[in-house]
C-alpha cells in the first residue's frame, strides 16, 4: 500500500476533486493524535474501495478556506461527498468497517 491511494486536497483542487462520484474527505491536522491513528485505516479503505470511491485528506491548518466552508471545528472529521454534495459526516475515530459501511451506504451512519 502506498500514500498515493489518498489524494492530498487543497483549497484549489477541492471542488474539482469532489464534484464527480463518491469522495470521502478526511479533514485532519498534523497535531491531532486520533488523525494520525486514522491515517493507516484510511489507506486500507482507499485500497479496498479503489474504483468505487476516492479518499482525500485536507489539512485544516493549511487549507483553512475549505475547512471553514464546511464548518469543520473538530478533527478528525470525515465528510462524504456524492457528486459535489455533502452526503454525510462522521466526527471522531472509527474503525475500517464503520468507514467502509459509511461510504458504501451513502453516508448514513
């Protein structure tokens, strides 16, 4: 598994990345312990759902415009987008099965 399974999102590429298909965005921060624990889980999910969903990460400290638009106040926050529209969100750490289930069942937690 490699880091390239997870797309690095910025204020500049965010809209074009989430506008088509299913995209799960991990709003995270470098200083966040649970975010670091979630990273390898998301890599596994990205690998297992390749072709079904895109997984992206957005650093809220660097890309503040996008984090603000979605009113992300705590990390990790996972927001699921379907064709550019928010379909659901999870705040906090979850296991791989919960995240896969969240993605595959349209963001209904």
